[in-house]
């Protein structure tokens, strides 16, 4: 079992930045590829970014590419999402998730087994 807790959300003006953190307990995160997802009011949850177990590979949704950066620190059992140039359409609850992966280089696990409770990000002037 893995427990995931997100933090770092809040209210920010358009063009601003936030860094989300996802801290894990229960098992080492190095066994999992990690992803960030988001869900805006009235919309389905969507993929944002993912990172391989070893941190060497990442991939992003087109809507955030060039603005968001996912990273991880396996020694701290934590994954991060640096969000820059935020837009009102980035407003959502952001969730981190852990996916088992036998390939340490893959940022595309077959599924995500564990989810955090989410952190609210609001981009508004």
C-alpha cells in the first residue's frame, strides 16, 4: 500500500507559479512511475504529466507542455509539479498517482493504483 498526500495548492494570479508536492508513505516511490492529473469543475479528470521510476523520462499533456515540469526525489519519497505561466484554465483539483512499472525508464505505466486526495489550484485575478 502507498499513501499519497498532495500539498502546495492555492490561489495565484494568471502568469504566476506554484509548486505542488506529493509525499508518499507506506512503500518506496522508486517502485512506481508517477503521474499528475487534474479535474476541473464539471469536467472529467485529465492527465497532466508523468515521470518514470528513475526520473529519466517524462511526458506531458499538450496543454501544459513548456509550462509545467514534473520531477521526483526518490530519497525523499516525493514527486513535484512545478507550474509556471499559469492560466485560468489550469484551475482544478490536482491529484498525484502511483503506477507500478517493471520498466524503470517508462513514464507510461499500464495503470495507476494509488491516488492522493488532491489539492486545489485556483488561477484568478
